[in-house]
């Protein structure tokens, strides 16, 4: 892999306690962190360098973002070239060439029929946009009462008011309550599926719960169902075989739009361009972010079927009128477009989607080798280059052991994600067999060291 040389990390001054205090970190235990900060100062390939000069393996590709590896020369060059060419362009009422080029390149790798792209800056904005488009679609089609969004328990769709409502993470609602009308399908983690490799065999029937929710709310009040094809931050929950096609069928039967939140699954992590491709079901709307720019510039994209785009155009009034009163100052930012184009180019040129598919069985074998030999592992799940362990709770403290395990890994030079009662891995697409073995060994050792 070619990477540009990066400057030495030694020139970075150490942060004082006061400097550490001013920053309120997101989704972080700030008090613990500030007592024992974990600071990274440099990244290259599959590795970070921390402020003590240690090399740390990146076991989550940043935050599921940097599959092509850090410090990719092609992306860096595209970004710096773009900064000199056109550093910003207004996206309301004006355009620039890269946004059109990127929209076309994205459509090329999306399932057939999803052929219009709306740009956002994050996963939260993508799911907000997708659900707003779904509600707006029904209004434009003369069905204004179709407003409710059905999510799934354990689903994570971001931090916006909408996403904490149709998302299924209790902790996100504890402080803020429910922001919009929604309801939830059951999650698909079943006892009989524990330690399944890849897609579990049981649970397609759980899609039928949508029929129950239709009976409760009536389809006339439901705009859309939103699910992650593979639930990521809940702890890597691959869909049961047949589940997503069944959900698609029930949505069709009741005229409910189906949205896939592909913020983690799009652009390669599943060993396919999308989760839709990997799992054999085509939604009406796909939301993406993260891997689109290899994480280096914030950007997301929402891709919709022509029929949905058409509904807004048909109902748009005079042709100078705005059909969708929605957008962001930084939608289609030229520098983000340059980063995304270079990223897609790398994914194609280096055959990274194929590489994920090739390395997935190696990762699966290594991850599942932890079964039995280590205490506290209640389940192991994986698909593509995503995997997770469920860790037995300390009574009343489900998140304690995963935190302790991740800290031990960090001390040993490995960054893994801890969340709830899970440990998650989202390996870089360029990971080697040796690196897979190394991260799994360290994970096993760290679990064994727990008291
Ligand atoms: N949808 C999905 C499926 C996500 O995973 C979002 C939306 C929100 O994206 P933004 O860009 O607004 O943060 C996410 C974000 C983890 C982890 O460890 C997952 C996310 C973020 C940070 C950590 O699993 N997902």
C-alpha cells in the first residue's frame, strides 16, 4: 500500500490537564478518560501512533470509517489538489462538477433502481434525510397521515432527535425521551443463534412482527421501516437468513417504504458494495456515510429510487420552486467529493471489496477460535470484516468487562471498540493474516487476564 510520508509525531506538545478538561468528548466516559487519556497523534496504514510514541493497531478502522487504511496518498493528493482548485461551493441553487461525478459513481455501485443521490455530512444526517424523504414522499403522493417510522430494538441510526426515536437504544432516550412517533421491531439476537458463523439460520420469522405493528398502528399511519442490514454498534448482528427479503415483502404488501441504514455496511465492509447486495434484499432508500470518504472528511449520501425522486419532481410546482426543502451548507462539499472519488477509486483499483470477501473466512476462523478457551464469552458473531463478542455481565454492570478488556488491549497496542456488553472489531480492508492473528491473540489474552 502506498502512503505518503507523515511528519514525526514527536513535535506534538503534551496536553495539560486544563486543556484536557475543556473538551467534552462524545459518547465517552469523560471522567475516566481525563484521568487516563488515550491520545493518538498520527496514523498510517493499519496503525495509529499514540502520544507516547507507541504503535497501536487500528481494530475498528477508526470508527468503521477507514477501511482502505490511513494516510492514503491518493486521497491526500486529491484533497490537496481540490483545495487549490475549488475549496468551497454553494450547494443551494448552484453546483460543481465533482458532486455530479460522485453521484454517478455512487449510483454505479448501488443496487439497480437506486439512482438519485442526496449528499449529507454524517450518518445521523443520512438517516434524518432518509426518513424525512420517506414522510415527504407520502405527502407528495397524497397520503399525509403516513408518518410513523418503524425501527428495530438495538438499532443505532445516529444522535439526532429522529434517530434516537426510531433507533432502538434505550440509553439514547433516557435523557431526552421520544422525539417523534415511532415503534420498533424486535431485534434478531436469538439464543439458538449463538456462536453462528455469518448469517444465522434462525429468525427470519421475526420480520413477521411487522404485521403485528401494522395491526397496531395500521399501514395508513406508517411511512417507513428503517433497519441496518447488519446491526453494527449493537454488537455486529448479521441478519438471519431470509429475514431481510421477508421484511421487503411485508413492506411491499402494505405500501411501506423500506430504508436500509448502510452507514457501516456500504462500500465494502460486508465483502460486497452494500449490505443490500450481501444479503439479497433491495430497499427503497439507502443511507451511507463513514467509508464513503475513508473517514477523512465528513460526508454521507442518501440514495433513493427514481420513483421517490420523481414524486417530489411531479409535485414540485413551477420548475424554479424547491421540491425538497432540505439540505446542509456542506452538502456535496467539493473537498469531501474529492476524497470520496479517490476512495471509490481505491476500492475499485485495489479490489478491496474482493479482498474483504477473501479475508472474511480467515477472520471468522480466528475470531471463533476464542470460543471455549476463554471465560466470559457468551457469543461470537461475524460477517465480512465485522465481528463482535458478547461478554458475560458483572451483575449490575454490563459494560464493565468490555471496558476492562479494551483497556488491556490498548495497553498491549491494540485499539478495539467496547460498547454495552460487547467488544467489536471492524478490521481495515487491507489487514494481513498475521495482523488478524495478532489482534485475536491479544483479545484472548486480555479476556484471560480479567479477574
Ligand atoms: N447509522 C449507523 C448504522 C451507525 O453505525 C450512525 C448512523 C450515525 O453516524 P454519525 O456519522 O452521525 O455518527 C452510525 C454511527 C460503534 C460506533 O462503535 C458506531 C457508530 C459511531 C461510533 C461508534 O459501533 N455509528
